[in-house]
């Protein structure tokens, strides 16, 4: 039992370290924390000899003993098995002199493990990379069994077929999401019973996509619909909230709940007339009153959904709170609510961002993604949780995925975000080329290691951001086809 | 035959049939036996053992799901009509296309899988999810599944290009670029979270358009620590309290009856959960807030007040309050105050359910607390308590009568007066005692009980009249003793009545007593009658010189019976 508990702790710390390093840069505090925690638990154990995590016949073995499963650790075990199986590794062994290793070497190792996904022979590649860096305290263990018949060992993360498949799934999820939110809204507006079974399944599909390829979700969340804003907005908020949730390390179950909250956060707008929703210019006080009731109406609609009370209690909070500022001003008025929940704080940030970057009838011009981030950071910051706002701005980057940009060379492109399978941080830009008509077609993909002019002295960089409507494209269409 | 050892010899298909057979048997035993039952455990162990043996030999077991069959390696190994309660249909219904068990599966995984299967065996009317969502949440490492797109029906025909991106410049060139922009019009969404009055001009665009310093968005160690804590807390958090606050905050704004109904329905469920969690303070808060909302909806044309009343009736009923039974037994007496506070928020309609909470296992302090609560609730409206009196059994009824006696008002008197005719002696006694406690003059109403069949009732009346020297009581007793009622044939009772006369009476009774001593029958020569003995004791209790004189005279009587009795009386 002792080994089991230690094993679980080490495996959890190791997995968290790799996961965190996959999302953040070397100097990030979260990276520092994750590395420190793993180093501490590893050092404690290697005093008695090598530390070995091995996968054999579908089970995780720690120091030669099978790691016992508990219901709470299924997700960790599953993720860990997937991680090793996808890299065709049978495990990893830390030699006793790991205790003298430097933190930066752990970061390097984690980046190598993340990057090995795209290699022909991950174990061999890892060996070479570690040797080149002079790291001898760790040893990847090659797979000793044949992979399961259904698994395609050659299928890398960035294989064109897998990329296309992911994009197809992403598009499908988005469109199904829009459809599902519309269906629920329509049912609610005619007082028919509505359930959340489909919405939950969609949220689960989206979580899988977020975990697999966050950049793709950013691209997807850049979809805008001028005519039917509310539904695309709901899906965008769900996607970006889940991406944020992933960044801060929420479990898959919480990510699913956050996604459901995102999809349903504006359900209260169902009964607001289009005249008010799309009214150009300022709203009259009585119209504001109607608008300000939408979080409350949203809660009421959620309560009316065909779902057990416990589920409703988990998904009603975020929608209620998404217009509350962190100091509890904003709306609706509260007396008993003392703190905004984590979901509410996330939704508030993401909802504002998506609204600012969407076309609205009452606004002459839509903010560009980078402008929206600047406005939120420099001017609206008081209404958000400062820590989560940092996470959000960091996640979106200076030019969020889906941004239409002009490079210093004059070329137009769409930002694709960082390469999820790459161990180096960089922003990919899909160049847009004029087609025969008045539109654009896909061009080359550039990887800009330093995306803006302030840090780039040579080569290509992003000069400015443009409005997609000005260019006449739906950026996601280019990124997801 | 031991199936486990037989697996390798029967071949893969046959072994798969055995596994599925045991899986079905296990799920049936889940439906038949409660958790922890030996048969259920046995079925689970057999199911795990066979599956585990199969996987050790063949590494994986992949089933293709049909609506009425399970297919393994292209062959149907199990079939059943496509209806609820049959294994293939349960998988098929939720869109599972293939299901795969992999080597390395753990006992606890199989157990979890069967739990989930059992939970979703029949799809309820209010499904929050289904087997697929449950499997997804559970993340069983060695059970994989593929879900069919059929679940979605026809996919929406929409494609990404169908989303409108708004107006495009006529010549296809760029309308505006961020760096050029120095004026942005009103951003209602930014204002959404504000006072609704500001526009973006107020923000000073020149300032906010400057780029964000990348270092500024890096988390500090302290921020990183807090973020980590939040996520840990979020994983463990029970959203009940937050949800309650949201609902209660919402109550301030809701207007029409339908909205009130929806919220109160949820709050009722929440109230039950709070009781189960023993969160008495929050439960009290919930009742307080709903009550206050009821006060805001006092318009008779508004049905909300009826809905609020229905809510309180519901939460006061036994199905809800019975959830407190265990808590009341287990809560230490020092921690009863919050429970009492919560219960006092209930309407008097809760009294019948509260009375049912008196169980033999309750300690004295908890009983006292409940009694006090019922007393206060009944003081607001005695109706529910009174209506219980007709069909409540004796021990509980006595408690109710005792509570009733402590309440004020003429109505209570009327109820108690009715109860002194109750068939139960204990109830009659309790009611009479209550009436006497409320007002000693009620003796007129209860005095007839001096003739009650039950000794304890009679004793109550005699005890009461013995307490005061009172001419009214004296007259009543004199009248009673002269009435020759059948109960007076009981010597003990007769003597007690005389004694009582002695304690409440005065010289006015002496002629009556003297007459008894002077009127003997031939039988009194040999024995002392109850009347003589009683008269002598009464004289002694009256204690005046005249009474003493009569007593001494009796001690010198020619009748040996009187003489002896008088001497005894004097001795006592």
C-alpha cells in the first residue's frame, strides 16, 4: 500500500509536470512549481535505488509493483497509459543520480517527451536527444510488447490524415453544438421540455478535442456569425472556457461541466426580443432592465431542464454569475453570493472577449482580438479576476488563433496558434493567397518563433491585425477545412 | 465445471460467450440484491475473474453492438429482443457501436462498469446523461468504446461558410486596421458588466491599445499557488451552498407565479439535501428567504402566495422531515440550537410530522427541544395540533395535550374540555391537569372526574382540592359525599374524599361530619365503616378546636369501632 500511494503521487506529479510544460514557457511559475514537486517526490524515492515506472499488459507498475487503481485515479491511469502507448514507450527509469539533476533538465525532458509524439521512433529519438544533451539520469524504456492490433503505431499527431480527422471532428462538434443550443433554446421558448443529454455529450467531445489540440479549439472559437450571434457565441464561450480550464488543470469532468455552462450561459436571452438584442445604439433604461434579467432567466431555464437537481446545481452558477464583476458589482444584484465561483469568473472573461470581438448591430466596428485583449487588460481589468485574466491573456497570446494578420512583408495570413505537437513555442500563420475570384485560398504555413516586431529583427513578423469581415473571410473556414 | 480453468480449452468464442453470460448474470444480480449482498459480490467476482482470464489469454475482447445482438469476431455471441432491459439494447440505445475490454483490467474497473450499467439500465424520464456520458466521466482505463454518430440523427446541414461574417468592403480591401484605429464606438458588451452608461470613448483608446507586456501576464509564485488551490477546491467542492445563494438571490427578482413555482420546486429539493447534509443554518436561511419572498407577494390576484404556502406545506410534511430522524438521534445535545432555529421557521402544519420524530431513541434534551418547537408552532396556530388529537395514539397524544395545556387562548380551553372526556385515562388526566394549571377555577369543569374509573384521574382531582382551604371546593366535596355516588362504595376512595374535605374544608363541614359519627348502624358496633373513618380523618385535617373536640368526643364513644378509629386518627 505504501508503494502504491507513493507511486500514485510520483506518477501524478510526473504527469502534471509534462502536461504543464506542454502549455507554458520555461520561465512560467506553473512550470517551476510542477518541476519542483516532481523533483521533490523523485528525489525522496531514488535514495533507495532507481525509480521505475513501467507499463506492462495495460497496467502501470511502480518500482516493480502494480499500481492499485481507485475510482479517483482512473482518469490519471488512463491518461498515463495513453501517453506511453502513443509514444510506444514501455516506461521510464530514473537513475539514482537524478537527485543531482537541474530543474532545467527536467523541463527539457518533459519537452522531449511531448515532442516525441511526432517522431518515427520515439524511444530511439529520445535516447539520441538525451545523449546529445549529456543527460544520463533518465532512460526511456522501449516497448516490449506488440502494439494492440487496432493501433496504428505510425499514426503521428501531425499526420495529415489525423490532422484532417481532428479538423473534421472539430467542425462537426461546433456545428452540432450550435444546433444543440438552438434546439434547447427553441424548446424553451415554446415551453417544451428540454434535456441536456446531447449537450453533455457534445461537451465531452469538445473536452477530448481541447485536450488533444487546444490551438484547433482557438481557431474554432474564432467563428463569428453576424446573423445568429447568440448560438455561435455560446459555443465559442464554451470552447475558450474549456481551453482556459485545461490551462489551469481542471479535470475532464470539470471541463465538461464548464463546457455545458458555456453553452448554456446565455440561455436567458431566449425571451429577449431581437429588437432589443440587435438595437443599434444605446438601450433605453427599460430595455436595459430586460437585458439585465437574462442571467436570472438563464438560471430559471436551467432549472426547468429535464435533468436531476444535482446536475442543475452544477451548471446554473456560471450562467448566473457571468455578468458579475469580481467585486460583485454588475448584475444581477446579489446579497448572499459572497464570491463568484471559478466557473463564473472564467465565463465572465471569455464572454467579454468573445462579445468584444463579435459583430454587433449597435457597434460601428468590432474589436480585433488583440484590441479586445488590450482593452480587457488595460481598461476592464477591474471587473475580472486578475489571476484568471493573466491566464487568459497568456493563453490567447499577442495574436490569438483565428486572427487575420498582415505580415511585415505585406502578406495576409490567419494565425493558427502554436503547434501542439512541437516542443518549441512558436506561432504558426497560414498565409492567404488571392484566388482567381475576389477571394483567398490557403497558402504556405509559416512558423514564427517570435511573432511581433518588437522582438523580431529579421525575417517575417506580424505587423498588424485585420478584421475578418474587412477581408471577407471566415478565418476558421481556412483553418479547419 | 470450473469455467475459469475451462477458458483456454473452449476456444476464444466459447470463452467470450461465458464472459458475456457472467456479465449478464452479474448485472441481474445488481438489480436483485442490494449493495454489499453476498450474491451480488459473488456474481461480480465471477464476472471479473472470467473477463480477466479471457484478457490474459487473448489480450482484448472487442464487441460490436447491434440493437439486438453482441458480435464478437464477426459472430453473434448473444442476442436478445431490442427492448429496455436487454444488454445489447442498452448499449445500442446510447449509441455505443463497439465496446472493448483490454488486458490489465482491474477488479474495481469491472465493479465501476457494472455500477454504471446498473444505473443506466433503464433510461429515466429526466436523464442528465446516459451510459456513454457516465463511462466518459469514469474514464475506465481498460474499457474503451466507440460511439456511433447515429445518436445525433441527421447532422445539421450548416457548414462553416454559412456563418455570416458581416459586411465586406466593396472592393475587398481592408476597412480598418487596429493600428489605425483611434475611435471605437460604444461597446455594449463591455458595458454589460458595468453601469450601462459608459462608452468606449471614456476608456481613452490611446491608452488601452498599447500592447500587453508579456512579462506582466506571467503568474507570480503566489498567484500560481492560489490558482492550484482553486482547482483543487473546485474538484472537491459541493456546489450546494453556492447554488442555494444563487437561488435565494434570484428570489429577489422573480415576478410571476410560474417563475416562483420553478424556483420553489428546486428549493424544496435543496432543502432536503441540506437536511441530509445536516446544514441546519443554510436550511433555516432557505426557509427565511422563501418566507420573505412570500411577504413580497401579498397581492391576492397573485398566485405566488399560494405557491409559497404550498412550498411550506411540502417541506413540513413527513416525507421531508423524516430525513431528520437519524440526525436527531445522532446530534449531541449541545448542538441542538441550530436545529431548533431551523424548525421554528416551519409553519404549524409541520407539527404532525414533528410529532412523528419522537422516537424511543431520542434523548431527553432532544425531546425537550422538539416539544418546545411544537409548543411555539402551535401557539401560532393550534389547528394542526388539534386536528391530530383525533387520531393519535396514547403516549404521543399525552405529550400533545401537555403542549396544548401550555398554550394560551379560549380555543385551547375548549379543546381541553373536550379531551377530559377522552376514552384514554392518561389523556383525561393530562387534559384535566392542563385545565387546572391554566386556571384553578376550571375545577368546576373537571370536578366530575372525582368519580372517574381510573384511580390516577381521581387522585389528580383529590390532590388538587386538597391543596387549598376553599369554601367552593368544600361545598363541592360536601355535595359529592352526600350524593351517594357508586364510586363512594369504594372505601379507599371514600376515605380519600373525606381527607380532601378535611384539607379544603372548614367548620362549615362539622355538622355533616358530626352527623355521620352520631348516626351508626348496628354493623358499626363491630367494625369501622369507611364513612366514619373518613369523617374522623376529615375532622383531624380540619384541625379547628371544634373539630378537635368532636374528635376527642368520638374517642370516648360507647361504640368500640368509633372509639378505636378515633384513637388511630388522633395517633396519626
